C-alpha cells in the first residue's frame, strides 16, 4: 500500500527558490524506479514536498502503474504541474492509455492540449470521433496513408474505413506498396498487399529471391498484372544499387511496356541511388524523372546531382520546382544565387546574397564573402546585469534544470532548461546563457545565446572554456586553435565527460578504439579508458588525431574534418575524378550528419578565429579545392 494518496502528495505548495539545491537524491530515486519500488517512491515524494523537483517521484510513481491509476490521479498531476515538460511527457503516455481504455471524452480533452499530435494520436482522434458517430476527421487522416513507413496500429481501423467507403482506392494501395519496396521494406510491402487481394506474386519466397538475385529474377517478371510490374520495378532498383549502367539499359529495354509515369519512377529511383553514390550519370538520369511528391531529402539529391555535374541550368530549374517553403531555406537560396552568378545574372545573385548575409551560419558567411564583406565581431559582448541573471535564475524551470544538472541528470536538465527558454526576450536569454555558463552548462549556454534575434553576444555563442589546455594541445600539433575549437563546439558543446550513444567520449568525442590507436602512436604507455574523458588527455589525443589526418590530406581542412566525423576512407571516396569546388564537395556529402557537421565546424572556426592571432576569419580561407581522387 502507498503511504499517502496521490491527491495529498500533489497538494503541498511548491516552493521556488533559485538556491534550493538541497533536494531529492536522484540516485536514490533512480534506484527506486529501476526496482519498481512504489512504497519507496512514495516515501521520497513525501519527504520532498515543496522542493523544486517534487514532481519527479510523483511522475515515476504514476508512470510505473499507468494502467492502474485513476483519471483523477492523472488529472491531479497534469493540473498541478501544467505547462512543464514533465507534465507534457506524462500527457504523451497518459493519452495513449486513455485510448487503450477507450475513454474517448477524456482522450479528446487531453488531445486538444497537444500542439503537434503524432500520426498514432491523429488516428486515435478519429477513432474517438467515430465512437460518437462523427466521421469529420476521417478525410484528414487520408493523407497519413501516403508514406513508405509503417504506422501505428491505431491507424489500421481508420484505413479500413477509408477503403470501405471509397476514400482510399486500390491504386492508393499500390502506390504505398511501390513506395515501401523503393524504401527496401519488402516485408512491409507484403503486408500491404492484403489491401489488393494478397496476390501470390508477393510471397515471402518471391521477395527474398528478388532481393538476393534481382538480375536473374527480373527476367521472369514479364507477365501482365500490377503485381509483376511492381516487383519488376523493385528488382530494377536493386540492380541499380550495384550496377547502375545495367539498370539504365534494362529501363531502356522495358520502356515500350512501361507507362510514362512508370518510366519516370524507374529513372527516379535509379537516379537517386546513383546520386548518393556520386555516379557521373545521376543528374542525366534524374532529368528523365519527376521530383514531385518526394520527401525533401530526395528532392535535394536532384539538386546535388546537378551541382556535382556543375549543370547550373538544372540547379536553377530544380530549385524553382521545389515547394515555396522549401525554396525559402538558406541552402536553396544560396545555391540559386550561385546558379544565377554562374549564368551572369549578377543582380539577381547579389539580391539573394544581401539577404543571406544578415545571418551568421555557413551560408551567411559565404554570402558575406561573396559580397566582399568579412565577418566583423568587434561588437562588444552584452553584459547582463545581476538583477537580470537573478530574475532568470528564479524561473521555476531554470531552478529545476540547475538542480537536475547538479546531480548529472542532464537529459532531464536540458529538457527543463529548453522549455524554460520559450518566450524569453533577448536580454533574458543572454542572462540565462550567462547563468548557464557560470554553472558550466556550456551546451545550454550556447543553445540559449543562439536563440537571440537582435541582441547578440558572440562570447556566449562561441565560448572558449579550457582555453589554456586547448591552445597548448593545438600548438603541439601545429593546428589552428580556432579549428580545434570549432570542432570541439560541434562535437561536445564543451561537456567534458559526455558520451555519445555510439560510445564516443570527451570534448573531442573520441571512440575508445581510436583513443587506443592514438595512445599507441603517441607512445602513451599508461593509457587507460578513463583518460578519454580527462580534459587534457582528450585534447592531446583529439588534436593528434585531427593533425594526423590533416597531414594525410595535405592540409585540406574539408577532407580532414569530414574524415574526423565519418572516417578518412569515406572522405576520400566522396571525391570526384576531377578537382572539385569545395562547397560542392561539402554539399554533396552523402551522410547528412557529416554534411551538416563539416559546414558547422568550419563556420564555427571562422567565428573562433577572432580570438586567436593569425587565424583566418574568412571562411573561404578554410575551403581549399578538393583534389581529384587518385
């Protein structure tokens, strides 16, 4: 039995004090949660009423028995801690439990409080509406069908109804089967085939045979019928991944028997696969395809393939074919300006560059330099007044974030901090960033300083903690310290003991095997795994590793940076058979994470260059042409 009722636990006044760090022992709380020790959770909750983190044991007490609690208990929590990230997390779980119970009136009441409901919840909402004989939301859910990804089980009854009333057709079912196969989700495509009568051609055996030997199986898929057509296109795509020239030849041979739309789809899939592998014919093949109804990342490869081919007419036309909201993004605005510039449309190009130059990101810096400007950071940093910092420090969410961070509950601390930053003015944000810096929450300080709109403090956006150690390590390896800081900022946000899900650790995010290899190269005889998160050791090993690859790439910062993130083998593989414009190389990196990483590290370095003598502030000084593959 629980010692006190939920109502009593939630009834105490919540004291809010910026200095109230005498709080819950979070290690003890974690142990109680892992052990599912409800009596102990109740004791912890009782003992911490009125303290900043009092909601946390209450939250875990409720979520551990979500299927048993009453609506009154759930509502007590949601009402008492309304407009907090923890209440929102609880609502996400609770609303699904209400759907499981088919408590539809309560479900709809909570659903109305969610800003961006998931597909799963949207389908539950339609189930709730159907329960009261209201089918008004069904048509809105029709759009959910058109995806290559599996959706939650809550959507199946809605799709059943939409097929039954004719809102979704057999052609719509085939469309999704085609997209599932194109996404290499053969098992999912087989499940979807039940919507078209479960044709025998979609057996698990046939799909497995196509997957293992598509060039052999495609010869047997010449019978009439939609099922054979879709499997034929699937086999073509698989062939294209290994032998694009063979796939192109087969498409030409099959063209008399394919509709114009099917031909465009075949070229689309071949071209996209080829573009990601930098095949020289990718842009030509995509010129025979259609970029409508694709997700943005696929549409981007139409443009990247044209960049790689330096076909500026195609770059322009493909950007202009994007939806207006996509065209408005800095990436496409910059490349449209480049296309204009290359075609001697100087005024049109400069008009775009002028607007981009107001920004401080990668494209903003490139645009400034196109206009002959240089990044000037002589602006004096904003000095927050003590009363401004104290006022921010008293915000309930900030109190909780600082208290959580003190006991290394960083995920929860970051969630509380980010939520508390919503709606703050520039001066409040800078005061909060300074507060985070003082508490060595450098990642939150950067996050917060970057949110300002008109008043900026670049010393908070681009801080230099561990400066003595970092400069010394960079000097020993002959590296530009601005580059080291640019990489460190992107890797760890200066959280020295952070570990990634992949196992990388420390300021420069070294993998254990990499650190061990570097230690051997550096002849460190007493190396241990604990050294990876030691500030000095991590900086010494990380700068050695960066310098090693910089030397191997003849000082090319782009290749070395890409290699640091994705491995030097990939950085080499992504070169062309000719010298490449550095910005084109960066824009056509196949790994989205690495592409973004290289842009940010090198633009970070330009900002950091203002702190170091003889470090180039111009981004273009860091962008050497990428030599041809050898």
